[in-house]
C-alpha cells in the first residue's frame, strides 16, 4: 500500500530546522521523478494545471516517488471534489489548489481530501492509494486524514485580503504564495517588479506565522524566507543545464 506520510515528513524536517525543497514536474516519464529524488529533492509537484498530468500519470509518478522516498504532491486544475479524489486515489499525498480565495474554498478542498468523519472523500480500496484490500483500510484512512496536505495557492488580491481567514481553517497547514498570477492581476512584470509584491508576501507570512502555519514559495525570486521552497519546472532545469553545457562547449 502507498504509505501516506507527507505532513509527518515535512513536520519532522521543520523540527530539525530544515526546509523542504521541491520541484515542479511536467515531464510525463516517471523517470524524471526518480531522478529528482536521487538528486536530493524532498518533494515533487506533479503539474496538472499548466502541465498535462492526468490521473494515470500521477499514479505512475507516485509509484516512482514511493520507490525513491520522495513526497508526490499534485497541482490540480481547479477546486473540484471529483478531481481531488481522483488524484489522491492515484497516489498523490497532497493537492495544491489554484485560485483559492476564501476560507469556504479551503473548507471545500479539505472536505474532498479527507475521509469521514472529518471529510467527504469517497471510499475506494480498489485503487493504488487504497492498497486494493479492505484489511488495512482503517490504517489507510487514519494515515490519510493525518497526513494528506491541502495547500491553497494564494495568487490573487482577494486571497491575500482573506489570508487570515484561510490560514485559520483547521487542516490547512501550508499556503503557497503564487507571485506570477498575483503580479499579472496587479499589472506588474513579475520578473522586473517583484519588489512591489513584497507587501502581499509579508501579509501572507505574518498571517501564517500568527496562525502557526507554514509558507511555500518559489525559490530565487525574493521569497526565499519561506518555510518550504520550490524550484522551477523540471523542463526549465533541463533547458538551463543544456544552455550551460552548450555555452561551455562553444567557449
């Protein structure tokens, strides 16, 4: 059975004053998840919003992640109960919800992610996450309800305005600051006007800290004081590495 331990692993790292580092994965071959695990990343975010990851892809990557000891999360397309359930049944250990703007949105996502009595996630043992058997079902329910991560993506002015209410929701332990869409909404150039996002970032950090919650943010754009960091997309890493090799070769 797929062992659900995302929240426990992250919290253990926090206790050791370590910050989890992850990477977005858009390459469909699960070998990419294996390679990134071997490189030392702590988690991957399988991209089902801007990437092409479907439930079959999430399952193959989740199997690869389990074999290598890395946590698989998935960024989904929308805050949909059926989509959340499908991705968790396929082995993802957490969902990142884009364009989440209110505490009610967060509660909806939590209800879809957790089993009864705390949520409304549908029961199915005949899937990868469920282990294809009933004997261990109670253990799976307990581990899932304790460890599945539901992570709001804070990427609009309304979400920033409501951040205190969002982080106050019991079960929301991490919020993801999304500067790209937030900058676009504010009419800013993300690569040039990042300093003008700092007021919003500070509000998110302060609210999370006050509520005893954690922040996640993209690495290298001025938000590196987040509790959890994520590097660029795997395909961007490939591009940058390729450019460096070609540049060195042509010197």
